[in-house]
């Protein structure tokens, strides 16, 4: 399986008045063709910056990006913006957390979906309208003809996200970045959107990067998972391997903190105490050590390297969990 | 205040410096060793820049331009300051209360704002001056000080609906924030909600647009003078421009001097408004 | 009377009892029935969870309890006083017994105020205590919500993360020591890893200040850990109400079952086994006849269109408004 996107040693730094902020610190990740890869982490872990940087969407004179990102064999880092832009839509597409702000509030839905078709694929107005109707039907919008005439505010959050997805898949991209696509939605709508994305991925043979703070969302919707903490990947594995054989105490803590409908916990819910380290002043050792219940002296002094445990399972911990330990 | 001054770039500093100089001149102008602005020096009419005794020269009447600029700052800035402060305060108060109350009051206020805004500034100013500061009896002389007051009222009417609408719009976005609901749920009175939560959040927008309005009003004062209804016989930048309008081609510098001073002041006030907005806006100010 | 009825009310000394509450909104093109004939009671120390999708009326109901705005009809009785009969000063004073925590932690704090003033504000409004006493109270409250007073007092809300803002918000909401705390989606804007912290904090505050809570959420998983009673709403009506154990293990309403089935299970080897709910709720301006859920219900029959189901007890302490409850 070849990779549609390869990220090698990607580093993203922001120069701020408080100092240099290293948001992404040497991330290496492959997105295999047609696969779904989850990037999981808390707010501030660098997951969104990683995905934006991989797409070349970070601009501004205070951003430094180094390392390599290849898409479809072509290097994106260092490429002029106009050249990167060629890949958008037809190669790479994206959907965001808040479909209300991502859509233009004063233009009709039909126009916004058709725009990509007309500009990217050079379709005539009539063909684009017909294709728009098909796309809206594909993403499960009832009565596409009526929906095309509506403005974004006339649609529910779930329907707006479906419109965003229609825009994203309009030009049959090879890779879809979905940044917290369901966080702003009800659980019922979240389930529908995730199911829709899975179906579209299978039909279009499209790879997907699902960026989320919720391990519960990636469990049934991805083939691979990368867990990010303080700008680094701290654990990475095929999804079933990760959940069966967790190595990082951080991943375990994330999993345990998810509220579930199943057993009611006795007493207090398990939590991850403390917060992410200050990105301008990171500790010398493992970034998670101050919050880790298994931490020892070495964790606070030496930065753990990424260790390969086989089966494509990588982790960054001096004292990884033993396999059966997680069934506690 | 220190937080406001830090982080100014060179251009903003220059603008702040220019503004401070103008305000200083407006205050101390009469005490400076300058010729009387209304006293013609017949020996030296229409002399150029850097003439002895007239640093900025004189116009064709022999009026000293520097003295007129310095003493005119007093009138022009006072007109601008008073009409923007009064118009801004009234406009903000009306805009905030009407947006907070909603309903019929709000609809009426909004309609009135729109009607006034639809009348061009100068037409409105002309009409008000015509009503308040002219007399059908040519023997009655209207004093320059009365004209100044009338022009202030006219320009206040120009500023009021502009800032009123800004305040109304800003209020509408803030009253939907949950901290306003929270304040009501803790039993806070409407008056206190407006004073503690709405006003402090709406003010930054008012300040910055207020600075822009200072520029607009200074220009409007000049334009009214040009039309013959300004402080015609008085001492103001507008009056200087109107006096020399007819002889621009013969004594160009007598036009350039007041226009340059006026333009620099407008630019400075606009820049300071922009700067203030970026500093007071929390989201921008954070980075 | 679909999804209405009062069979689930328990009598006795409820702290808060709402009877037949209706809230309508006028919108361009018609009237929205946001809350239709909802009744509930909460005993002292209970946590009632109100659960449903966006637009089911749960937030409107929460605000109607606070009389923001008051319901169009029905009564909301707090400790023997009908809030809907109050106005002016009496209502202003009564509101302090019910406080609210909002969904958006950023929007619920005035960005121009320091944490000290934010938390002291309710005390200031009611002129409680001297300056020093208020300061001591603010410190106590911040300490109770797990913030270090000396580090946070003079900072403003935009310097804090969402979870920390929610802690400040909670401190403010209990400053007047209300009888009832209404939490409207207090964790749905937060990372999963922070949600549990805030849920634990709410439990602590409940014990410490003897609160009775209403917890509004769209997510049955979040509600599970904190609630002692669950009320599921759909399009302004009650579907199911009762004891959490019964509802989670044997949901009787098809909508409750679908809500439970929508929660992702953090285990790739297991699927929920329940099919997700199709479509979206119909327009509340023109709700379906009979049972309002029938257009999306797998078990709908002709009877559901003709006749509105009324709440009835299906197992001890579990009430459902459905003609064909799940076995």
C-alpha cells in the first residue's frame, strides 16, 4: 500500500512576542492510499497545526515550516503557494469543525457547491448545477433542488456539515482532511456524519485524516491512529492494535476519561490531572511526565525516543504499559 | 495607558505627536508671541514662506498664516472635539439603550438614524446653518461665535447617527452573549447590565470610529466654510481656506498651508483611531 | 396529549416542580412550539438530566425555569413559590435561588472583567458582605473549583482555557448559594479529557453546597455519570423519564434507544449494534400529528399518527410516552 501523503520530520514554529513556539516537533506520518488515519490529541497538542501545515495552509511571516510533506509524490514544503493550491479540491480537500463559519453566509448553498465544479473542472453552469444536485443527494440531503436555493443559516448544523462534505468531494479528491468534523454536532448527527464519511470513502477510494480530541470517535472510523501530545506523535499504530495493546500511559488515560453509556463509574470519573506543558517552555524529559501516574525519575530527565514495537506500532515512553495492563 | 502607548510604530508615534502638537497649539495659541490673526500687515501681503516676521507667509489680505493656523486650531479642533464628543455620547447612549430594549423604540430609533444618514453631511449642515444662523434682516450681524455654536450643533447632528448606529450594532452582538443572560439570572438590574457589561464592550468601537469622525468633522468644517456658511469671518482652518479660495492661482501657498495642516490632522486622527481599535480589541490585542 | 401527562410526578416536597410548561416563539412564517406541556419535579439533592437533540426544547425549558423568558403557560414552583406569578423586584430576588452554567465557557464570561470581579459580581449585585468579606468568599469559591486564587484573581477570561473558564463560571454560579443549579451543556464545548474534570467538579460542588441540579445535554454518555434521574425530550415533549439504571439498561422509548446507540464505543472490535437515527427532527413549526417521533421511529404504526401517547409507567420508576414501547 503506497502512501498518498508522506510527512517527514515536519517542524512548525511560530515566532510570537513571548518567544518561539514549536507547535509541531518533528512529526513523521504516512497516509496510505484509501486509508483512514486518526490524529488524536487534546486542545493545544498540535493536531490542528499539523494538519494545516501538512496542507500548506499556514501562512504568515511568523511561521517557519521545515521537513518534508509529499503528496502524490510531489514535495509540498517550499513550493510557492500557487503550486500548492493546484492540489486543493482535486487532490486534497478539507472539512472543518464549524460548518457555519466555513460556509459563506450570504451565498446560496447551490452556488457554493457548484463553484468548485465550475472553476476546477471547468463545467458549464448547467452541468455544474446537475452535478451539485447529485452531490447533495450523495451526502444525504433530502430534496437537493430545494436545498440548493437555501442559505447556510436556513440549514441545521448537520445539514451544513453535509454541504461542506459535498463541496469537499465535488472534485473527487484523493485525500480528505476532516478537522473535528463532528465536535459541534449532536451525538445522533455525529453518528450519521461518521457513517456518511465512511461510505463516501469506500465509494470514492479516498483517504481521510480524521483530527479529533475523542478516541471514541476514531475507534470505529479509522484504520490507523496517531496520538499527539505537546507537538509530537507519542503513539501510533493500526487502530485495532492500538486499542488492544496500548503502550502509552497518556493514550490509556485519554481512553479512560471518555464518558460511556455502559457501566456507571463508582464515584469519581477517571481524569487526566494537570495540563499540557507551556509550548514556549517545555520540560526536558517526557512532556507527559508531570501528569503521568507511572512516571519515574528518568521520565523527567530524558526525552523518550519513538520506539518500534513491531506491527507498525510506535510509542514514545520509557516505561510502556504491559499488554494485559489495560484491561483493568 | 502605558499599555496603550507601548507598541506604537513610528508612523503612529508621529501621528500621536502631531495630534498632541495641534492640541497644545489650540490651548496656548493666544499666549504665543504671534501677530493677531485678524490684523492685516499691509506692508507684507501675499509674502511667501519664511519671510521675516511671517514664518509661513501671509495671504493677499496680509493676514499671518502661522498665526491663523495656530489660532484656527483652537476653533477647528474645538468644533471637531465638541461635536464628536457630544454626538458620540448621545449617539452611543441612544444606540445602546434602543438595542438593549429592542421592540418599537428600537425600530423608531433605527428609522430616524437611517433618515438622517441618508441626507448628505453638507446638505444637513447647510440646512441647519441656514435655519439657525442667518437672518432675513441684513442689518442684523451674526457674530462669529454664534456661527461656531451653530456649526457645532450641525456637525453634532452629522456625527450622532453614525456613532449611534455603530453603538447599536455592537450592542446587538454583545447582548446575545451568555454573560448578559448570566447577569440577568443573578438578578442584576438592566441599568447595571448596560453600564457594567454592554458599555465597556461597545466603547472600543465608539472610540475608534470617533477618531475617524474627528477627521470627517474637520473636513466638513472646511467644506462648509468654502460654501460660505462656515466660520466665515472668524479664525479657523476652514475660514482660512474659504478666504483664499478665490485667489488660489495667485497666492497658492496661502491655500497649501491650511490644507496641509488640515490633511495631516485628519490622517493623524484616522491612524490613531485604527491604532486604538487594534489595541482595545481583545482578540487582536492578544497576539 | 402526546408525550405529556403527569403520571411521572411524585408528589411530596419537590424543590422545583414544573407543571404543563409551554413556551412558544414567534418567528417569521409562524409560531414555534419549543416546549409543549412538559411537567417534571426534582427532589432535594437530585440531579435531573434533560436529554435530547438540538431543537428539542431542552435549553428553552431550562431558561423558562429561570423565567428568561417566562413560559407562555404552566407553572414553575420553587420551594412553594410559583415563579410565573412573580414580576419586578420579587422575580429579581427569586431568580437568585436558581443559577445557570452555560455551554460556551468563553461567551459566558465578560472579557473585560477580571476573575475577581466576575466571581464577585453576584455578591455585588445583592450587596452581600463588605469588600473584604466578598474577597474572602471569592477566594473560597475559586479554591472550591480548583483554581489557585492568587494566580487567577487579576487575570481576564481570555487568558484561560475553556475548561478553566467553565470553572470560573461554576464558581460564579454558586456564589449566591442557589437552591438549584441549571447546567446547560456545560461540557460539550470541551475536550473529552477535560469533560470528566468538570463533571467531577460539578459533583463536588453539589455535595459541598447542597445543590439540586438540572443537567441539560445532548449526550447520554456525559449524563450517565452525574444524573439521578433522566428525562428524554423530543420536539418539545417528553419521551421517557425515570431512573437512569432502568433507562440505560432497558430504554423503553425507541428514541432513547437511538440516542444510546449514537454514542461511539471506544473499542474497534465492537460496534454499537443499534442502527443510528435517520434524518433530522421535523420542523417544530409544524410538528407531526400524534406521536412527534413517529416520522423517524422504526416501530411507528397508524395509531401513532392518530393518537398521542401519554406517559405511563412501564417498569417501577420508568415512564414512557409510546404506544409500542421496546420490550
